[in-house]
């Protein structure tokens, strides 16, 4: 869809800058400017480009993790048998600490070796997935769609901080988000909440209904550890993924959703009794773990039983006006301004509600909004945006020498590691900080060193920043001692740091 | 070998645009140090400072306790024992240089991490009601210090954001940039108010860090680095350190043990690195809320309300647990599930920082927290 205003050459040039920088990932320096069309990029969007197709999927990662757990248990048993053979006296334990049961002793050397092995393996898988994401972003011809992938991945953030999520975080973006960015929000939501990465990250896979068949059996056995509810996923669905915080749901709603979600798990991931067989590493509903009974959420009753119950709740949440408003605010903040214009948020929310949560309908309103085509550049690029746009600027197809994954960590935004399910903040204050700025300059210098003196920044600058390159920056680049320094200066220029 | 960080500072000087005249010595800077450690993710106060003397505790938690391998709880008084991982902190407690505050919370009463951290850091009563951090609002009340307040991270946490300049620094793995490029950047940013301010602070902070600022960050290194900035004459006097990973919904005993070891390591490194300045130091570690009194179904705890804060430093009047203990019996729990808060984190911050810096605590309460009705917690700092 063309931008609304095309009065002079200057506004045309500026519109080009907005299309390629604010809505895109920066112009590739070795390609012609693709114009200002945004929605018409979607037919070119590839949900599964070759780099990503080459990465192992979540099921393989879950199986690897499950095998690791089995090996750990075997190593622990071996250690206990050895200890029993040596007839070591039992240590004296205060009542305030757990008895040194099977779960508790110091890890043996064999266990430590297993742990460091899988750590190394998963670190490598994480690195491979992160590089696939970078290569997809560098090579895409549908940068607006690709940016939406990054937006939704951050909205549904899974942080690769635990061993289990290290190798899974990227697979959720590839399997659940990429295929669903242009359909209905409910499909995106369901795909994400059922994905093993989310079920593991927010502790859903082991959450058990207290009155489920498994819960009752455990009570009858009077076991020391009773399985039970975990409300983590239920809370974050309401707070972060759908309605948004402060939109009127209560603690009781959180617990009801947690109860409805019991049974949502992963085949082969967790060893619990009363489990049905399921393909390893894939979503499974475990009827024996599900809390029986109707649920009431936000004043609505859900009489469905089993798997359909939480799905019905998510279906309602996906089109709830609070969800529409929450998503509209985040989209407008991401694409338009840190403090999004309320009128635009309202129009986006209305598009969501009126279309029944059709994401394309919302995107159409977004790219047609005059607020989105205004100057000056209101957004400070995140480290990810900035790094990708810099690499596209120099025409990189891949940049193994740069160690980009590590560089993003240095800039404060390690890929898939926001540290919390809220994802990265989307305002300038989060990124425009003293040391972070100095690091961008250091990385700009390294990126420039990848091409040496092969690129003339004086020619590249007006192409990357049409209509927005300031005379001061142009002059500073022209005055540089050598082309490589000019390129570093361009990548660190105020206009290039913003979009 | 010439220190390139030093050169960086010199290059900036040569460019003539960065460093304002160093008025630190003339400005009678304060010698008092204050460190705010933000424990992100909600630390379980009940397993950190365990009320083993409350009969309801064993009933609630039973075998849900620190791993046996971590050792025995460290007795603090008749009611409370510290988590065994807090070895160094408990030793400071024994020397009267550490105290714990229990059943404390910010005014926030919902259970969102992100809103609660915003309230913890802005010092407001509701999330996003204030757009600057309470430490930033406190800075103008302090005797002028040589360097701006410092966050030990690449970006600035909310607690330090606001109109008064504050800086950020974290160890970088990146090679040093070319001084000539830096001088050109300095000139290029001179016309951009936002970038000019950030850039000046960054270059000064790097020059301050000197060669100590290199290498991987780990808890000990982070504490040592903070101490480097704080110990220097005319250096930063306020620092913020962030520790992540306290959201222990599952497998809490092992995870919390590691988290507390980290916290203990940061505290020990600050004590060792500050040397003589330790006597002028107050450190407070606080979290956005506590966790449920009872464990959940996955050997963890869910989001709660009241929690614990850790206060250490040579200037702390320690050796006690400060708590108006609400009890853990069913009728005593907040909403039937959480430790009921009986103290306000704003009162703790205002009392600590106010008495430490010689700012009347009620004035702190008024100007920094805009909460006249809350009485500051005083008497926690040596006069």
C-alpha cells in the first residue's frame, strides 16, 4: 500500500526511508530500493527459508533432552549403588533441610560430564538457530514480514536461559510464529501456547490438576511430593500474550486458566504416571492430568471438558477487546512511537475486533496510517535492528567472521534471551544508554572492517538514508581519512541509529 | 604497555568536546557509598530468611528446603535462619554489618513481575505512574559527587533513569576502537542532544574503569568492578547492580541456592574491593515481590506478595532481623496464600539513603517518593 503523502521529491525520498528503515530491516546496499509497498511484500515472504529449514526442530531437541535426563538418572543410580557398597554412614540432617534422597546428593563426575556435554550441544544448537535467524533477516526480500516475525517472537518471548529452553527458543519462532504471522491471531496464539518451548519455559508441561486422575492417585498414596498446579503460563497468557496487565482479570482468573491448561504437555518430556502414549517431543493433551470441571474466566463459563476447554478460552481471549487494545498498543509502539498516538491505537484495535482478529486487516490499517509516515524518525533502533540493518547495508549475506551472535549480547540484546517472558522493552530509554552507544560504535568499526575500503560510504549513505541524511553526517563521512572509517561513521551516525 | 582505555580518555580530551572541567575535588564530594542490587524475578524471601521458629513454617514448607548439600541453615535469631548459601552475608551479620528486613513489599499488590519491577524502581505507587527512577530523583539532594551515578550494565535500569545524568558501564569483550574514529564520532554527536550526553558519559565511564573493566562478567567480577568505581576518590557514589533469575516456579531448592551464592559473591566482592570505603557503604538488595508461602506442584513457588530485603555494609547497624512478623498461619496469610507485608520498601529506601547521606528521611519520603503518610524505617545506619 502506498504511503498517503507524495507531495514533493523530498517526501517521496523520506517515504522510501520510512518504508525501508522503520517498517523494514534497512536497504541491502547491493540491491535497488524496492519501493514503498509493504503489504505487497507478503506473497514474497518465505516462512521456511533454506537457512531455517536446515536447523533441527523442537521434537529432536526434546528427545535429546529426555535422553540426557535418562542418562543422568542412570548415573545417579550407579553412584548410589557405589555409595551403598561402601556403606557410608548417613549424614546428620537438620529437620529444616531435605533428606539426602535420590534427588539431592552432590553430582558425581559422570553426572557433571553429562551436564557439560549437553550444555555444549545445546549451546551449539542455539548458535546454529540464531545464525539461521540472522541469515534469514539478511537475505529476505520481504523485510516488513520478517520484522513482524521478530515482533511476534518478542511478544511471545521464550528466554533461552534454562538448559531446556536454550535449544528450544529458536524452534518456537521457526515452527509456531513464522507460519502464522499473516493469519488470524488465535491461530498464532494456539500455535505458540502448544509449542514445547513455551510449555517448558513457563512450566506448563508438568502442571497437574489436583483433582485429576493423577492428582488423586498421588493423594491416595500420600506421597511426599504431591504433584499440582503451576500458574506461570496461565498468568503470562493473560498478562502478556492476550489481555494485558491491568485489563481487569483477577488472581482467580489466573488460577482458573491454569486449571484449564492442566494436561497440556509434551510427549516424552516428563515422567509421570497415568500418561497416554504420544509422539516424542510433540504437543500432547494428557487427560489423566487435567483438572475436571467447568471453568469461569472473566465472567464467562466454559463447560467444555478436556483439551477443548483451554482452547475455547484462548479463542475468546484472542478476540477480546482488551487483547485487541493490548496488541494495537504494542504494534503502534513498535512501528510508530514510544508513546503511541491514542487515535492510531484505537483504529488498530477496532480493525482487530471488527475482523475477528485477522492480523492482515490490522497491518493494513497500520501501514495506511499517516502517523506512521511522519518525521522526524521517532524510534531508536534496538541492537538487533541496528546490527541487521548495518549488515544489510554492507551487502552481507552472512557474516561468520563478525561473531554476530556474541556481538548482540555485547550490545545488550542477546538473541532469544530477554531474560523474562515480557520480552525486550520497545522504547528508546532501554537502548539509548552510555555504554551501549559506545559499543555500537565499536561494532560499527568491526562491521566496516569486514569490507575494508571496498565500499564508498559517500555513495552508500544517501541510498540507505534517502531524504534523511543530514548535511553534517554527509560532510563528516566525506572528511574521513579512509573509506572504511567513513563507513563506520555512517553506521554510527545519528540518522542510522534511528528509524 | 599503554592502557588503551586511558588513551580513549585522552583522545576525548584532545577533541575538546567531551569532558567538562573536573570539579570533583572542589565540590566537596560525599564519601558515602550506596549500592542498590535489584533482584529481578522475585526472590523467595521465605527460603532466603527462613522463619524456622514459626510453627506454621514447617507445616507449609515441610521438605521444601535448601538442598542438603548446601549445608545447614545459618541461625540469625530465635525466629529466623539464613539460607546456607549466604555464608559471607551471615558472617557480616555476625560482625554487625548486615541485617535482613522481612515481610516487606513495595506498595504494589498485583503479581506481574514487570509492573512490580517498575514500581520498585520508580518508587511510585502504581506501575508506569512515574517516568523516572527513585535513585535519579534522589541525586539532586546529595552533596555533589565527582561522577554521575552508575549502572553496572550496558543500558540504564529504570531506577536510574531520569533528568539527572547517570551513566552505565559493563565489561566489554569488544576490541578498543580507533581513537581517531572516536574523535570524529564525538564531533558528529555534538549536534544531537541525546547522543551527545550519552556519549560523554560513556567515554568518561570507560576512562574510569581503566584496565579493570575487561573480561567476562561473573558475580565476583561484577562486585569487584562496582567496587573499583566506588572506591576511587571522586568516583561514582551510587551504583545499581542487577541480578536476574529469581523466578523459581520449578525446582526452586537448587536454583535458589545458586542465585543466593551469586548474591553472596557480589556482596563479598564489594566488601573486599571497597577496602577502607566499606565503612562508608550501605548496600540494599531488594526484589519486586515475594513468592507464595506454600510450594506449588512443580517444586517451586508462584508469584506472591511480602518478601525479604538484605542490607549490608560497614555503615549498617546490623546483626538483627527487622520484622513486624505477621505469621504464616492460614488466617495470617495475605489473600490466604502469601506472606503479609508489614513494611514498605519505600520506607526502607528512604530511611537507609536518607540517614546515610544526611538527608532528613521525611524529606526523602516527600521529595523522592511523594509519600508523606509513610514513615521511614530509621535507625538502620550508624550515625
